[in-house]
């Protein structure tokens, strides 16, 4: 790696995929507040992600619904309310 081309905050960060449970150690400047130990025994900052190559349907070939913010449930509620409103007319 060339010297003095990366920002000063550039360091190794553990990206933790909440869906698959996989972790990746990658160089990044992302701001973090948590730390964890990696397999080499050293402690690194941790950044949680909802989806990565370990859980994305394009890479895994498996389709699944990931709903971390309740979006699917909100959609179903709106859809059923609209359906009952339409049939009531």
C-alpha cells in the first residue's frame, strides 16, 4: 500500500452481517462505537450491516425476506386496510 494516500482514520474494521452472522475484516474509514476481538486475538472497531455478500440473494441463490424495521408488516396492514375499504364501497 502506498504511504500517505489514505485518510488518517483509515484502519481495519470488522463488518458484521446481522442476517448471516458472518464477519469481514476490511480497511475502512467508517465511524464506529463498538469493538470486538477478531480471530487473531486483536481488538478492532465493529460496524453492523443488514446485508452483505454472505446473505444477499444474488450471491447466495436463495431468496428470503429480511425485515429489520417492520416494513413488511406495515405493508401488509396497509394492503389489508385498502382491501377492506375497497370492498366496503
